[in-house]
């Protein structure tokens, strides 16, 4: 497994750190661009600097810059596999670890506008749809050594990371 950083993604007036994991460039921080159908956790901008924003699936898809994409379920699995297994991936991709992704437990927003799990869950949209109104997520729970794959309503708000292949 090979990782290195250096490139940045400039989007909406902000430069995002990136990390290259086996030829795929991943954003190394959560998207924090104010667009329609995006929210700060608890609607408090103070959370935005550290945790980014939470987006509906449609907003995540529409905000993606040219040359980049919202990773699919398979893209996530390939990244995890590049670390050997889920346990190794978790110990490498969390904030401050050697893998460079700096995953934070930034919580999420429900369809009913409740904000949950700050400090306990990291939820990321994938581009993989699960029917007309749902899409797949990759979901990490604090103190678990697993990256779950779950389905949720596209109107909920989750974190976003984009990728591009070299």
C-alpha cells in the first residue's frame, strides 16, 4: 500500500488537502462548501471548520468538481483493501493516523432535521444508488474496527469526500 499527499483540491475558494492511496487521490478532509441542501452540524457554523458540512445525496453529486467524483461503494472497498483489511484500514484512516485520510466522527442529519452522533459516527455518501430515493453510505462507528455499508434516504445529510483517479 502506497500513500502520499501534496496535491490540493481548490473548490469554492477553499483548498482541501488530499492523499493519494494506490493511485486514487482522496480528499483528506470533509467538504465544507455551502450549497443548497447542505448544513453545518446543529446548524452551527463553528462545527464547519473541523467537521465540514452535511449534504443530501443530490447536493453531493451536483457539487462535485470536474475531474473528480463521489466514490462508489466499490471505490471505498478498494481503498480499505489497500490497507490489507478493515481493522488495518481503520487504524490508518482515522484522524491523525498514518493513512492520511483524517476521518472524523462528524455525525449526520436525519430527514426530520435531527442532528446525531457527533463524535461517534462518520458517515459518507457514495455514488452508488439503492433505488430511486436511497443510496449507499460507508459508515464508521467510534471504537469499532469495521467500515459498514448501509443504505439511507437521499434527503438525509452526510459527509462528503471526493476522489479522482491518477
